[in-house]
């Protein structure tokens, strides 16, 4: 059962929140972060992307970059741009995109729940990325950015959230990407106890986004426990910050592929090779979006095509085999184009659904890419089925939007 606790959040005073809050560290380059911070000394990028405080070209993994993160984190607290709450609270963080709002509970999740599989994963992590985030957590002694978790729908929790959000939010603003951000403090002790008790009856939590952050936070917590001869299990480092959303509120967007060449094939020969496993329908010049599972959209040679996987080419009873990323990886990328490893092959790139199919068309028409493949989005049910069966999704399967804004609240490990 899931163990959570309230915590003394470190967060910006209302008047600074829009200047402090930023996009997550891993969705933009150092160059983009430098541009977005643009003269704003209060931007969280100075803590989560501290290489922006060095000359361009600075390696973000250099030791003095991590030291700069700590220096800036301390500076933010000294200047009052980040202030710690007097007592342990839970928080609600809601996001509005395209008229739809999702409500998450900001909590501290238990390190051992991650290590013991109560918090379930669906992706593999890379050691280099884990180590980068572990260094960041270690030097700051804090979870600067939250993990994005999902929990099974729970009517009583929904009602408790609905009651809290009747009050005026602590923060309420729209960021430059047109996403609305709303934040409430839950400081009522009876409500806090009730939320903790409800989570204790929830069997599993699921990582939606932030596998590297989850791994890093949990591993640093375990590391601190091992190093402390007086460890009791109640220390703050036994927990890491997460925003937990009910699964029915989350939407996974399509995560599409663009390839640099057709492996020596002409467009017509490529289509001929595809016809072995797919029913092909030429849709002409107008953008075509996949309409259902096992239906794909292909853009090549200035034409859009509908591809329907033929019966027998997939297994709906296999949680991995049923995924369209598996079908496309096996039958198109591997068999025809010779792209074996999505993590390392330089001939393929990935485009999150928020950029739209227009971005796929643009990259092919520019000559940068030879073809684009759009996939029908994975469902939350598929993600949970995979996590529950102990399976791992293929790389680049899920794209969640909106991303959690960083800097609304921070968790110190002491």
C-alpha cells in the first residue's frame, strides 16, 4: 500500500511565482533555457540548468555547474524568492490546457515504495541520466522538481480535492506556453490525516513521467539511509516529492517518428514493402491523423497514407505486442528500414504530439527527413497494464502534456 506524507514546502511568495516557475529541466536545451531565463535572475533555470550562468558551450555535467546550482538555490532562499512553509502540508497543483483541467495532489512519496515496486515503472532508465539527477539531488539536498505519478481513480479523494479548490488558489497564472497553473495549500490537519489514510489503501502508484527523476530521488534516499548509522526510517530523505493525478484525468499524446532515409529504397519500393503487413490508402496532400489503434499515418514524397496493420501482425493479448510502437518498430523501422535500436540509432528522431503533424510534414518537406510516421496515442489503461504485468514499454512511447511546471514547490531532504 502507498505510503505518503505531507512536507514543509519551499516555494515562492505569490508576487514572485511567475518569475521563478519554469519548464522542467529535460524538455529544453541549455541554449533554450538561457534564452527563456533572459535577464530574469529569479528564474528556476539558474538552479535546474545552472550552466546558463557560464559562457555558452559549458558542459552541464562539470562539477562547478552542480556547485553553481547549490549557490543559486541558497541565494534564492537568502533573497526570499523561495521561502519554506512553517508546517507540513499537502498541496494541490492543477493545470489547464485547451479548456481541460487536471488536478494533482503534491505529496512526499516513500523511497521504499519505489524500491519495492509499489510505485510502478513502465520505462527503462539510462544510468548517465540517473547519475546526473542524483548529483543534482545530492548537492542541493532537495528534490527541486517533482515526479509525475498517477493513482487509480478514487471518488473520496476527488471530493476532497473538489472541496479544497472552492477556496481562492495560492497561485493562479498562465505561463507563456498558454498553460494555466493553479495551486492550493492543504494545511487542515484533519484533511491531511484523511489523505494519508486513503493513500495507505491504494495498492499501487504509477510513474507517468519522470522516470529518471524518480530513480535519482529514490537512490539518493537509499544512499543517505545507508550512510546514516542512526537511520530510523522517519528522516525526510526517506521521501521524495511527487504530484499524483487520478488516472482518468490524464491524457497521453501521440509520440511520432521521423526517419532520415528509406534504407536505399525509393518511396514506391518502400510502399511496396509496407504492403506485406499493412493495408495502404493514399490520402493525398491533406494531413491525415491516425483514427484508432493499429492505424498509422505515413508522410512520404509529399503524400499522406493511412496504414492499417493486417490481422495476424499483432497480438492483442500481449501487453507489449498490442502497442503500436511495437508494431511500427518491428514491421517498419526494423524489417524495412533497418533501424534496430530506437535509443541509439541516429537515423531516427521523435516528435511529441504537442508539435502537431504539421511539424512532421515540415521536417520531411525541408529535406531533413525522408519520411514521418504518426501513431495513435497510448492509453492510460495500456500504460497501467504494462506496469502491472512487470513489462517495460519500448522507448519513446508516451508523451504527457501539459508538463509539470517546476518551482511552484520544492522538498528539502533535511
